[in-house]
C-alpha cells in the first residue's frame, strides 16, 4: 500500500531528480558577473513589486482614497491578466530579436512610468476618479510587466546555468523579503496611527527608485545572441499556439495546473480589505501586512528555490497544497470574525501563510517552464501560457464582478479548492524535468 509520501512524491520519478541534483549541487555556486547582475536586478524588481503590490499597498491606498469596492476588486485581475494576456501578440515581434535585453529595458521603463502615474493619482485625486486613474496606471504598468516577463526568462536562460536558476530566483525572493521587513517594521512601529496620504504614497516612491536602479544594472548584463525567426501573423500565431497545446502534453498539463493555482493570488485581497474594514486605514496595519508578506518571502525564497532545483514539480505540489490549506484557514477566520480572535495580528498571520505558499507556486512554475524548453520554444511556452492565464483571470474578474453579492466565504472556498485541485493535477500529470541527464549545467538547456 502506497504511503502518503509516495502519493505526493512518486519514488520512480523524484529519486532520479534528487540523485542528479545532488551531483550538480555539490559543485560550487558559480558567482559570475552576469549572475550577480541578474540576482541584484531580480532583487530590486521583486522589492519594487512588493512596494507596489496590488494585494496590499494598492488595495490599502485605494481604500484610503475612498475608491469603490468594485474598482478595488479589479486590482489583482488587471495586474495579473494584462501582464500576461498581451504576450501572445508580443511574442512574434520578440522572436525576431537577436537580443532580448533591450525589450526588457523598454518594459522596465514602462513599469517605472506606471508606478509614477499611480503615485500622482494617489497624491492628487480621491474617490472613484482617483481609483479609476490609479487602475488605468496599473494597466500601463502591467503592459510593461508583460514585456519584462516574456524576455526576462529568455535572458535568464542564456546567462544562468540550469541547476542554479531556482536558487537564484529563490535568493532574490528572500533578499527582497529582508528589505521589505525593514519597511514593514518601520510602518508598523513608527507610523502606526498615521492616516496621512503622504505615508501611504511612500511605498510607491520607493518602488519607482527601485525600477530606476534595476534598469541601469540590467543594461550592463552581457547577453549572447539567440535564435530568431520572422514575426508571425496573428492568425498564424493562433494556429501555432493551438497546435502546441494539442501536441505538447507536458505544456498543456502545465497550463491547466497553473490555471488552477491562480487561486493562491486571488485570495490575498480579501484578507486586506476585511482587515481595513475592521481597523481603519492607518499605516500601522498596512505595515503589519507588509511585514508579514516580507517575512514569508524571506523564509520561502531560498527554501522553495533550492527545492525547485531538485524538483520544480514537487514545489508546485507542496506550495499549491499549502495555499489551499491557507484558504481554509482564512475561511475559519472569517467565520470567527466577531469572536475573541479578532485581533490586529490575526489577519497578517493568515496573510503570511498564504504568501509563503504563493511564493512557492511562483518559483515552482517559473523554474518548471524555463526548464521545459529552450530558445524560441521557451519564448512560445512563456507567451502562450501567460496569455491563456491572463484571459482566464479576466474571466474570473468578470464572474466575481457579476456575482458581487456572493459571500466572501464562498469566494475563499472556491479559490482554496482550486489550489487543492492544482496539487492533484500536478501529481497526476507533470514529470520531473530536472531528472534529465547531461543538460543541467547548460545555459540554454
């Protein structure tokens, strides 16, 4: 009879992964110039993402501005979907480029401009108008994020060895968590009762600075020439995407798993909004959320990154399982909202558990997708999967908006159940890519 361990991690699949990884990870970590630049850039961009996080900072800011709840509910779907959906159209143009770094720099410039526009919206406007302008600024930001997402993985694949990619990603996540711990602690202890707009805009100003520093650092990365091909027409691109989905079983199963795991991202805003309705918009409670998210990222980054180099499949299963269980914990918290457990610590604690799991989902899926293909095929994988997930998130946003009267507990149950289904789907369908011999140290593997 199979044990629980065998159920989660089939021995025939993961033993080979672990054996191969141990032989590779015994070698010293190669601290090349490109690795240091990639790591530092990722550290800055991840920190900027946390400082302009739609789940916490933007949700809190729009609530303090008096923006309607339905606008706040669109923050996560807009940021996530519009950073992925356009990649389907961008991929053909990007594939024609020998070097992908300039495209990333363009995307970083757009993201920096988007953050600056959010900053101005929060400073000058309030109510529905301010919320609408901030949401439009997030649209601009997300389009730049799409460019960086599709090209960043290509450049990472060219410059970092396969056996080190998970750890680089994880180390950057942990490093950004350390930086955000200081900001969260400052907000909680020094600006605890501050309700002024200036203190709420400070994170966006710092995010703008991080994007500027990341741009100059990334520009110095040495990228080698890659594959190119002529841009495809929209019709040809669509046919190619459908063909890839039908013929590539691993890719199709990955897309389904990733769609189910979007629940880990959609859960978070409901914790923040409910907390704000109880405690008010003071900076101290926002600092608690930032601190909790930073602590989760600091703990999770290196843990998930190291595990992803052994088996990104295993990371996807564990992280998605934990995200689902975190959702059930949130459901319990909502049911007990009027009891003695309603404290300012309860919401950040639940949020911390969820972010720990969500970071694992992100590290696992990024590592799996980078290792799944190389060259232009990797570009196709990234653009097609991101576009499908972007469309899926828009559908969820529309559905939630039309069912605006649905209890929060039902939404939590739905999103948490999606994560649990994702765990089961990964276990049933996805292979361990890291077991492949002879490719782990190849930059373009």
